[in-house]
C-alpha cells in the first residue's frame, strides 16, 4: 500500500520509527488543496479549507505496518484513512493518508508543510 505522510511520521520526526522498514519513495505534495490544523503540536490534514498543496513523503508499506499505524492513529475513530492523489516527479499517484476534520480548538497552519510549524515553534 502507498501512504502519504505529512506530520509526525515523516523522516526525523517522533513517529517515523513506524516506517523504518518501509520503502521511501520520495518527497511529494497533494494534487488537491487542503490545510493542516494543529492541536498542540499534533498535525491533522483537513478538507475544511482548500488552500495549500500539502508537502509530505510517500512510502510503500506492508499490511503489518498499516495495522500498526492504524492503531497509532486510532483509525476510524480519530483519524480516517482515505485515498488522495499526490504529485511525485510530476506524476499523479493515488495513495492513502490520514484525515481528521472533527477537530475543535485547533489553529490553522498557514503553510503547506508541517516542517514550517516545527521551525517556527523551535
């Protein structure tokens, strides 16, 4: 399965250990526009506004890794794993990612990248 990650699962971030054994396919961005909402320091990809082509990373992951990440993300309750299209090397690829549109008391990240939030915060 192909998985687009945009937050703490990316390289050098807190949950990347879940993807250590997965095949990294490269940096990419969403073909449609979304926003990232921040709750504390946790990012949520949201369809609530269509402002940015969100930057992230693409991985090919095994079924075992999917199960582990679904558990981490509380898939079906907190995050919803859904299809989206990303641009990788000027090609559109359909993959999965985790969305959460049910967030209250969040701030809108005024950027296309979670890294910009981390750079600003620290």
